[in-house]
C-alpha cells in the first residue's frame, strides 16, 4: 500500500540534481543513501528491492518516499536521526576508540582502517556491533584520520640547524646586486623512458593512451642554477652526478653564467659531493682556488633543504616539463631548453617572504632553550 500512496515521480531537474549529488564524494553517507533511494524509486523499483540493493531497511525507504511526496526533495535528503535513538558508543567507548585510532595498528597491517577499528571494538566487548560509518563519524568529531600519514622532514634541532637557517635567510634578505648575484643550486635525477608501442592519440571523450610497457634508457642529471631576484634559471645536463661533475658545474657557473660577477653568492645543500674539496680533486690547486675565490658559499642545514629556493623551482620543472616519458638525452635537452627559455623570458620567480624574524617567531621550538641550560 505504501508504494501506491507515496509514488516518487522526479522531474528532469530533480533527477539531474540527484545524479550530480551522488557523483561527488563530499556528501554524507546518510544523504547519499536517500538520494539513491529516490532515484531507484523513480525507476519504479519496490521498497524491498531498494532496501536489498542499498543494504538498508524497508522502513527507511518508506520514510524517504513519504518525506519526498508530502514534503520536498530537501526534506527527503535531510532527514534527521530518529529522536530517542541511543548513541552507539558511550563516553568510555569514545575514549577507547580515540586511543585505538592513535595507537600502532595490529601486527601485519600498515594502518588502522574503519573496519579494523569497528572489529576491535567488538572484540573488546565495547559494543555488540558497530558500523564503519559510526566509527567514521566519531573520529570525524575529533578530527582523527588514522588511515592518513604524511611524510615530513623532522630536523635535528639545535644551534647548528639554527645558525645555518638564519645564515641562508639573511642572504635572501639582501637586495639585488648584479655584481654579487644570489644563486640557488641543486640537482635532480631524470629517468629516460622510451615507448615500446606507439601511443594512441587523444580524441573527444578519450584521453591519449600509453602502453604499460616501456623501455629504460638510463638516466641524466640536471644541475639547476636559479637566481630568484632576477627571475633567471640555467640547467646543465650531465650523464653523472659525481664530485667531478659538480666541480665542472661550478666552473660553468663562474666562467660562463656569471663571468663579470665580482662574487657569486651560492646557496646549496649538504650533499656529500657539494664541497670545495671536489674542485681540488678535479682541478689543479691554482684552478680550484681561482673558482672558489669567485664563490661565497652558504649551506642549508641538514634536513633543511626546503630553505633552498631552487627546491620550489625544481618542483615546477618536474610538473611542467618532466612529468612524462622522455625517451633519450636529446629529447630531454630540447624539452628542458624550451622550458628554461620560456620561464626566463617571463622572468618567472619565487616570492620568498620567510625571513629571520618569521623563523624566530614560528620556529621557536627549533632554537636552543637557554633558560634550561642556565
């Protein structure tokens, strides 16, 4: 009888709204289920068939029909939980769930999932049964997502980290001086990959398609020199990334990129090849000394490479230019040169605003606590 009284007959506009509603993953499970109920009811399916397909009760289907017919679409989707329904978890259960979600996962599992947490609550006899959605809602209230982890650089805090950080930040605060250009330097390894089958071109409704198979063609190293204040970058491609390659890169920087500079202020990281000793291992002492006399070296702290502005430029390079299969060194050279020329023509740069004062305020935890030592 209920099916005959509360007949769901959606308009084209309502049907389009519901289809768009369920296609987005930001809606609550409760609302999404009611949207599915209305769409299936509009197709003429019975309450029993709808309940079975959506793993819900027939009474839920009937209520959703009634709220739509008697009320409207908004009322059907936004049905509040039935008054008087008891909470699945009491305060003790919620506290235990919070502790579990922040603890190490079971042996053999990478992380906690909603199902694992629900099963563990049942095993501990906190509840007789509990759904994954209830667990998710309880964790959402507290802002806990145990299935998510973020890789983060955790520095060794202390005076060594602090002085190197402030040294680099002080360099960035200097004004532009063409006689003393500030250059940020780093390197990047690129894998050369060739196709084994011809890719299929894109067409309306279908993207370009690549075969899963590919052929490795070795690697190339990119030495990247970036001058933020001038909006200029230069990329030197080498087959290796040894101390010798670094030494020749420094000579390239001094003699070819900035031959008229009185001093080149160079910011780089602590990679074991990035050392003045590499020049003495490669060149005669007089030549090594000549190159070093033109350089003013500043090193980022260990685990503090994010302080090197060129890291941002490398991310842009990777995303805009290298995030594709590049078959050989010649193709890499052409692509990189085109990207470099376009960026230099626009004088694209990085608006670095983090200074020493910001570091002392926001990264106070990294500084030595002098009150404790005294």
